């Protein structure tokens, strides 16, 4: 729960960390995207809350378009196009947040494979 700890700005108590980690594993197992859950964890810390399941259930934040991860039967982000992410490959392939194009000072979400752009294009 690095996102929670970073937003909190101090070390997380062991009991709270264990609870949030268990809840994150449960929610990931239900197919919720990791990036979406990290955003919800940051919101928890800012609001002084510590129940990720309850917050996820009540959240009105949209969940990006999910695609099946080949061979797993589980949802995941769209497949990486291979053309974005500054040619870093690994980062953009594994984390859709790095799927951006353009010069450093004017980066935009990749229209071919960033979950937010793909989801808007299919709506």
C-alpha cells in the first residue's frame, strides 16, 4: 500500500498496513484494476479513512475499460501498443500510467493503448 503511505506522509501502522494489503489482494482478485485501487487508497489517506473495501464499494470514480489478460481469464488494461512510453517498454507495458506520447513538456495519453483514451473512444 505504497500509494496510501505516500499520501499519508508518514509510516503506516502495522495493523492498518496488514488490513489494507489484505483488502487490496481481495479487490485485485475480483478484477479491479491496480491503478484504480491505488487512486482509491490515496483518497483514503487524504480523508483519514482506512477501509479500502468500503471505499471501493461506494466510489463513483469510473473504472477504465477492462480487457482480458491473455491466458488468465482475468480483466486487465488494454495491451501495450509498443509505440508509447519513451521507448522504455517495460514500464509502459506493465503500467498503463506510462503510456504517454509527445515531448516531455506536453505529454498526452496514448490514443492507442492508454486505458483512459481507449475507454473514451469505445463509449
